[in-house]
């Protein structure tokens, strides 16, 4: 619906009947069986199936139904009745398939047969598994391993991820970029630097003891809706939630719990955020410094009564760098903070008062902090705020990044990393009798740079939609075919599969919910959630095709075809017995994965521990480190005439690059994705007309013409000076060099653009 000024909005709550209708629509579209419904009823429960969607934790005291709208969509999408058989590829050339939308490509259904790209006919044609493995292995043997890339998305299990990383290192490289490089690598780099742990410090029980929860740049309603249960319970016992986000996301404003019959019948809503502040894109450093400045002022005032707001004892014992940070706060002018943040001093101080009054505070954030040129400073300044009151390393408090993909955090835990210092390579050498490479590998941005230079011979992808998810799409699509070999392991077709090297294979794998035909019985796999808890998962459904193989079998067969025989690398055995891989993980990481197989179905998962939670600071200084930011804006670019800041968004009918449909219900946008969201005031200032088609053009100062046309101007509640649009459609506007300076995470949340009339 629209407000009086034409602004598109959604007045209903998150959850409620809208959520149920969303699930029912997808179920009808996918032709879902009774088996799929049974899978949903087991989803996210001990001994059941772990959702392939978000990485939010699975509680021990689970609800009768432990899936959310987007989790159900992900499962139903995987268990669709549609199949992309060889006949489908015979009817459509690859060139024709490039004209399909992201949605239409995946709606072709589950891949059923291994396929080889035939360049002469421009079609994918069926091949045997033996043929595929033999040729891929032969090609990889002939290459310099350092010129190959092994990419993985964030949903592969811990067992598959461990084998994938071992395969890469046994082959001879650390080129192991993964989807974390595009979302939360900033988290890994920053938290490791400032508190000595690359992941968040909060566990689920902390939400029962916190007095305040601060949110920065995380959209719970669409990206991790099961989290809403926890927030609802916290609010009902008196916890206050304060949110900072350029976009007013309904999931942090109000909700109706679909598992509360009375609320569903009466329409009684739970209000969540007590304050909601629409900060300018990139203005978070300024906001956080303003909050810290308010805490400092409150401490100054308290000292008159011989009290302290700042935990001076904690700072003295556990931190370094506070004196420099305090001096920066005292010198900082409120006018600068207001200008960069787009918020008033009064608004920031109101939020700061909530923080001052709370004994225990949890800091939540998402890609709204990580995906900026100065994402490192975003997160380190957030940690500064928490450290000022000792809000890390005690019950009911801590820093908590909310991850996207279901096992993206866990993959890093078991060895998928381009940085060799993060992996116990000496232990690998001892266990498997080989010499692991010690040179740093390529992350996502570095792999793209090498592909653009023609320096990569092969790209092997375990899941994902790499070419659609990355920046610099046009140049990357043009450079991609210069590679000798490309291999894609996937469940469904996506745009990234339509650009191929000289030799190219598309290898179909089982979904996590499906039974492994190799063994004839359910295989157990595992994954780690955002709160560092590890959960088991059992696939029980009949596979979409008898020709499918599990991810771990495909990885094992590729390794066998490529590597010299090593009696200590039992690839075939590991593919048949995932418990044996968990034994290897336990041997490699004995402290974190003690009694792995015994504890795999612990209700609520087993916690692998976190040093910073115990106030053991594994940093260079041996203490938690205050970092004093030099800048106030995280955008990395200056204001200029006509320049706008683009925020890329995901819809309510979407998970990462997967588009389930065209309903962005929680924003009131239906039936379209080719939109440019902009405030009514900016529409008037720029002389635009609602509904007209415009072109968005990159305003990066690098001389490269990047543009996306045909965007419909749509009035939307956004701060001045910024526009919004959908990811991945607007990724072509993001320069490859536009990334966080510390981690190289692409800066999708503040992209310099300008608007041109016409499409």
C-alpha cells in the first residue's frame, strides 16, 4: 500500500497471517509432496533436518514448529517437483538461458544429470559421472595449482567443508574464497584484531539476561525470522531494543507470532524496537562515536556523586587504547556527528540513555556494518561502545554478528580459509603425511582480480552463484570464458552456470534434506550456527533424481581423480561414512570438537567455545583493543553534486541470490524487482516522476562506465541522499575496488551512483 505522499510501505507486522500465506504460495508453486511437509515438521529439531537458510541457532526447547517463512521457502524450493532434465537443456541453448531471469532459471527445477558444456552447439549435454571426474582430474593435474580457485558457498556441511579444504591443500594451494568474503569477512578480521576471536561472543541464554539490545544494519524479519521469538520474549520481560538502519524494516518494528493462536485470531502485535533511527548509509561510525560520547558525558556527571557509568576497572584490567579513544571523543564536535549520521544529537543521546541505563547490553549487527569501505571501523567502534561498560565477556552481554548462510561460519572453523595462519597446517601435515602450502591464497576480490588479468586456469565451485554475487559483473562475465576449466556443483541452475571455460561441467548434488543413495541410508552431517553451536542434520527424503550424488562424494571423487594416491587420505571411505570425517575434525581441532560424534545431536547444539567470552584476549596485545577511527563516514567517498549512495537490499522473497518470487511483502512491493527506491523529497528535488524509468550509473571515479537501466522510480522511506534497489540486479554498479580496506569485503551498502533520466 502507499501513504498519502505515495511512499510504498507495509503497515502489517512481521509474521502473522502474511507469513503463512507466503509459505502456502511457495508450496503451491513448487508442487510440494507430503514428504516435504514431513521435512518441515522435523526442521531445526534435534535428530532432524537443519534448515539450509539462515544460520540462526536451533534452540534446545524448540517450538512445535521450528521453521520460519524464509526457512520454509528454502526447504520447499529444494524439494520442488520440477526437474531440469537433459531434455530441458536440449530445448534451450546457453545463450537463450542467459535471457532468463534469476527466478525463471531456478524455476526450471532440480538438476538431475551431470552435464558438460558443448561449445559447438552452445548446449549443456549429458555425460557420465566417470567421464566428468576423469576429465576434470586430468585437467587439474596438468595445471599449476596456484592458478586454480576452489570456491564454496556457505551451506556445505562441516564434513564436506573439511574435505574440500583438505583437497585444495593436498592439491597445492590456499585459494579458498567463500561466501564469507562477500558478507562477514569484515567480522572475522575485525573481531580477531580487537577481541581475539573472529566470531561473536553471545550465546542464546544471554538473551534471557540482557537489559538492552542494539541493532545495526540487520534485517531480522526477512533474514533470520526465528530470531523474532527471542526478541519477543526479551521485550516482554522488559528488555529495550534500539535499532539503527537506513531502511525501516518491519521485522524490527512489530510482529505477530504465528505460533500464538490468540495473537493470530485477535491480531495483537508485539512492538519490538522502542527507538528506530534511520541513519544515513555509512553514518554508523558517527552514530557509534556519538553514543560513546554520550556515555563519556554520563560518566563525567556520575563522578560528581562518586559513581561511574564507564567500567573503569574492566578497562584497566582487560583493555588497551582507551586513553586515545577518550581524547578523540572529547575533541569530537556534535555538529560533525549530526552531519555525517543524518541524526540529531537529541536522537543519538536518547539511544545513548538506553545504553547507559542498561546493566547488560547485546550488540547485534549484519551486513549493514560489514559491507562498507570502512567496515572495519564500523565494527571496531561498536566493540568500543560495548567495552566502555564491560559488555563483553559476561552473561547477558556481548557482540553478536548475525550470519546468513546456514554454515558459513562453520566452514571457516574447519579450514576453509585463504589465510594459512588460521589453519593448523602442522597437524594436517602430521595426520595426512603431506606438506601443506604455506603461501596466502586468494579471497573473493583477489580471485576476481586474477580472473580479470587472465591469470586463473580453473575455477571449481562447491555451490553458490559466484558470478551473480560479486561486484564488477560485466567485466567478470566477459573474462570468465578465458579460463581453461570451470566446474559448478549445484542443485539448481543459476546465471553463474551460463558462463563457461573452454571445458565446463555442471555437477548436480543432493540437497541437505535428501537421503544419500551411495549408502542407502540417511547420512548425518553437521553445521555451525551464528552463536558457535554445532548441530547434526539427517537427510531422509527421496532424491530428486537417481543420478545425484552427495556433495562429499563429489568432492571425494574429484580428489581421487586429481591427487596422487595417499594411504592416509581415505576419500572413498569418508564419502560413505561422515562419522569418520567428524573424527578427523575432532583430531584436528580437539578443544572445540571434543567428543564430536557423541555430542552431535545435543539439544540446542554443542557450544564449541569462545575465548573472548571467557575474557581471554588472543590479540597481539593480550587484551581487548580500543581502536580510534580517523573517519566519521564508512562510505569511502565524499559527497559530490548529483552523487547518491546506493544501498542494495534483499526482498522478503529472497535468500542471497536465490529469488523465490516477486513479493517483497514487508516493504509493500509486489510483482517487480526492477525498482529504484527513493524518498519523496528526493524525487521532488531531482524533478523525477513516480513510475518513470531511469538509469542508475556508477559514480566511482575510475573512468569505467557501469550502468543498470529500466528502473522504476518508487517513493520509499529512505534518508536524503540515498537510493535503494535489489541485490543482485544492481551488483553491476559496484566496482571491484570498492571494498572494506581491511578485509576486502565488497561495499554493497554504500555505492556511489547518480541517476540519469531514461532507461
